[in-house]
């Protein structure tokens, strides 16, 4: 009588792994579409669970510190003040309502992002961090709500989540990443691919010195009216006033959240 044949090779084969538990399979090229879907669905589910109906997105440099140069201290301090002010007045505190509006959302990193998240948390409101995996790993700042602290592999999906619930955009001084996010939103606004939302740039002198908005008009590269897509402000109260003037509405209770279809 011969010994029964062992099935150890079959049990150890990658093909025998459950597809949902096979990391080599899930990270392969053929599953890129599924990974996009997963990155969308995971954040979407958490945001819905917290009742987040709309956000105010705050962009700005990760290199600005609370104890940096006087200019950096001002930017950090006003971002922190705005995060608190907007959370107290915009509807992020819920206060018996079924949905939260104008919740502070950032890229989740240090600097201006940390400051805005910090102000929201200090107001007793949640704050959102949409982090991204980078070659030199970015860690989330300590002022985002843990359950609303996300990490994305795909910039495109991260940008989608930043934009899709945004009631407004506030942009503090920053570098390439800040410019990327700002002009992404302005392009969506210019082309009509996104609803018109107020955009406020903090510190007009800085923005006028680094972006030749008037020169773009003079060269016929943007229309004169395109500069109406944004306003300027110099402090947290000024940001809030500009947002209200641009059409931002504080929290209003309705029976169901708006469609988030792309």
C-alpha cells in the first residue's frame, strides 16, 4: 500500500489564496482599477459614518511652523484661528443635527495643515486629514480626528476626496503642492466641472508677488473675469467674511445629504 500523495504544494500555491487576502494579486497591475475603487470607498464610508456632508478645505505649506519666522508664525496662527472659527460657526459641531457641514479638511501633514486641523479640534469639532504615501513618508499630524485620518496611494483619488465635498477653499502660502491643489480647483471652476465655491487666498502681498495674475490677463491667457474666482484676506475673520460674501452657507439641516456622484 502506497502513502497518500501530499497536497502541501497545492495549499502553498498563490493561486489557492483567497483573492481578497492575496496581496501579490491585489497589488498587481490588473487590479489597479479595484485599488482606485477601494481608496474611494474606504474614505467615503468613514466620512458618511461621521455625518460629514461638506468641508472647508485648507491648503498651505508643510514647512510653516508655530515657532518659525515671524511671517511663518503669523500664517500658522491665522490658519489655527480660522480652523477654530470656521468649526464654531460653520456647522461642524453637529449640535443635534444629522449632518456636519464645513468640516475642516486638509492634506493631513504638518505646517499650515496642522494649524487648521488644530484649530478645529480645539473648537471641539472633528477635522479631516487626507494624507498621501510619499517616497519620504509623510506622517499625519496629531490634530486630525483618528477615524478621519486617511492615507492614499493615488494623488487623483486624494484630490477627488478633497474636492467632492468642498464648500470652500482657503489657500495659505505654500510651494509646489499648494500651487498644484489651488490651480486644480481653479481649473475645475473655470471649466465648469465643479460647482462654483468661494476660494480665498491668504496674504495678498505674498500671492501677488509669486503669481502674476494681472500678467496672465494681459497676455490673454486667462479672462479678466477669471480673477473673480478668488478673493484675498489678511486674517481669520477676513477669510470667514470673504467666504460668506462668496456664497458659503453655514450649517442648514436637510433630510438627506447631497449626491456625491462624480
